C-alpha cells in the first residue's frame, strides 16, 4: 500500500487507549492501515504495549489519548510521558462521547471505544492541551485528601447508625470507632499541611486560597488536591467547565432546558464559587 506523506510537525501516528481496571485496548492510526491490540493493565502489559507501539510506529512521532477516568490510566500515562512523543492527552469522556455522536457512532465495545478515541485525537489534538504529570508531593496530597474525605464520610454513616442504635454495647463500640477515626483524620490533615509547607509554590497557593471567604483548611486541601495548574485555563469559565460545574443550556424559540453538568466527577469536591473566585484572585495576584 502506498504510504501517505506526513506534513511537517504533524504526528505520524495517533494512539487511542480505552483504559479499564485490567485491560488496555489500543488502536493506532498511521499512514498505512490502522491496527488494534489489547494489553494487561499492569507493569508487564505496559512494557509490551510500549514495545508494540514503538515497533508499529517505527519510532516516528505520535500522540496518545485516553479518557480521564479514575486512576487506572495513571501508570500508562506516566510511562508514555517519559518517552518522546508529540503529546499525551487525558480527555473528558463526555467530549469523546460527543465526538462519537457527531460521527453517528453505532457500536459500543472496548475495541470500538479505542478506535473512537484514536479518531478523536487525530481530529482534535491541535485544540487540546497536552497532559503533564503532577509532582510527587501533589500526588500524595491528592491521595491523602481523598482518603481523609472517605473517612469523614464513613464517620457520618457511623454517627447516623449510633443515633438510631438502642443497644448500648454497639453504641459504645461505634463511639470508639468514631473517636479513632477522628484522630486518624486529624493526623492526615497534619501530614497534608506538612507537605504543603515543603513546597513553596503550594504554600503560596494555600495562603491565597484561604483568603477566599468561607474556605478553611479542609476546603484548601481539596482545592490543592483536585485542581490542576491554573495556568492551563484561560479564564474562570474554563475552570468551572473542567470541574463539571457549568450545566449545558439548550435554547430554542419555545423551550429552554438546562442539562446535566458535563463533568460531574469533580463536583462533589469543588464548589463552583470557590473555583471561580480562586481563579479570579490568582489572576489578580499575578498583576
């Protein structure tokens, strides 16, 4: 088959990866026929994926894309970032879904998802910002903050159970569990504060966030843990959209409908007014 010419500064290959807990389904679009493969989502599987990719692409430039869904894609994203590529992109799944709807997508499977992701990145990569891994300190803060939040939610459940518990022995046991959990949460918060103090940039951001009315220590931890670098956003509207806090509006001459938030994954941990105010104040601090 005749190979298509590659434009200057244009990636030769486009890799779409559908990430699962145990699997990595890949689809590679290049100058010749596209190819697909599947790998285990572990160290061995990722090594095999990289070997397959470099052989298939003949070490030419490529971009890779996967959906931003949980932590299952962290290892492959970080591995791809370490090798020379044009860019790694972690994209909101809703954006890829919308792209599929535009293309009148009919099939739904892991392989079909990988193909769609590859087609999406080939079409849209010039409009996207490439992904960069966060620092080890920020990654640890995120892990600790989320674990502290999970313990807080467990405590709320235990308190509700204790209030309705007529048995004194069980009630006493629940009190001990709650008390121990409160101490654990406090220790986690102290560790997060220690990590923030070790990083001058995070320390500066922490002080800035606390100037926002209504935001205390816990909210500051959540914002630092969940928000990416604010330099990635042009304005507060983009930040709010990333956080899933700006519902879609559907308007016609006779109807007006406000749809669901496009990215609800961050909604429980970031309040829209906090995100908006944070970005506005950060802008002012640079002046």
